[in-house]
């Protein structure tokens, strides 16, 4: 990757300010270019500093800077699912998905390189950072489902939540690969439908999930996402009464 445009004027910053600036610059470059295409010269030129100054703050070179930028991105992603534990669950998830998908939209090339494992600068440490984001997202969702820190959910419910996080990641990558189609609002609503459907299916086989779902449904409004999903499903299965007959029934 080659830099273009006029470099910003150099100005003296404190140690913390300069480090933050360099991480922010690197994150911006990694967001729109695969990490292997970004050089330290690109970072230095974009930040308006010399290459030796970048090395002064990141003596480990590009790998250290990449990990610092990834850590910064991970901190932002971990906050996407942070919501007050009030109001309907689906509306909380709508806001969380809006933040998550906005991040994906703004860091398209970097997001793809990160989750697809295609970057030559990936290491066990970078994978650990990505896994940390996934765990944090799962913990936040379980918190919205009523689990306080230190109180672990059962295996079926944890599997349901982890499965949905995988769906969100995979769908986000496909969305980027499809030139960000369908529109982001439709993608968000589709992902929310998947979460509701997964919870409902798990609730039919797991008493803990059923209890959680019943409590969550008490907070939902008739014109909210769950009600709309139920109304969309009725025309699909409404004339399939034979599916409700027990095996061997008349």
C-alpha cells in the first residue's frame, strides 16, 4: 500500500497522546486495507511523523502496532452489546446490533482479514483477542437474559448464545462480500429474527431456556419484533394443521 495526500503537520504530543494517535492511525489503515498491505511507512506518513518515531513507541514493529490496534478495536467491539438491563430484550439487541454493524461497515477490509484469518500478522495473541471479544459478547447477552456475573448459564443456553454470535460474524462477512447487501437495517432485523428463533427452539428442549424466554416475552410489546415475527410466521404454517397432530393421532 502506498500513501497519498498531504501528511498532517507534525506537532509535539505527550507520550500517551502520541501512542493513542499512532494506534488510531494504524486502526484506520487496517480498517480499510488488509494488514499485510499496510507498512510502517504508511502509518508514519499518515500520522505525519517519522518511521523512527513509530519504532520508538512500538519497538516490536508492525506486529506490535497491529496487536495494539486490534486491542483498541476489540475494546470498541466489546462495548457494542453493553446496554442497560431494562426494557424489551429485542429492543436492547436492536441497539447492540446497530453498533456492531456500524463497526463492521466502518472497518470492512480489516474486519474481514481479522475474522477470516487471512492476515500474515495473525498470531496466537491476536486470536486470543478475537476470542475475548466473542466471550464478552456472549457474557453481555447472557446478562440481558438475566444472568449476573458469577452465575453461569446451563450448557444449552450457552450453546444457543454462542451459536448466534457465530451467525452474526458469518453473516457480517457475507454482507461485506455481497457489497453490503441487503441494506444494513434488513440485515439487523434478520439477525434478530434468528436470535428469537434459536431461543424459541432451545426453549422447547431446555427448562432453563424456557423459563428465560417466558420472562423475556412478558416484557415484549405486541408491535415489537417478536410480535411481528409471529405474525409473519402464521401465513407460512397457518394451513399446516397436520403438523400439530401427534404421531398416530386421528
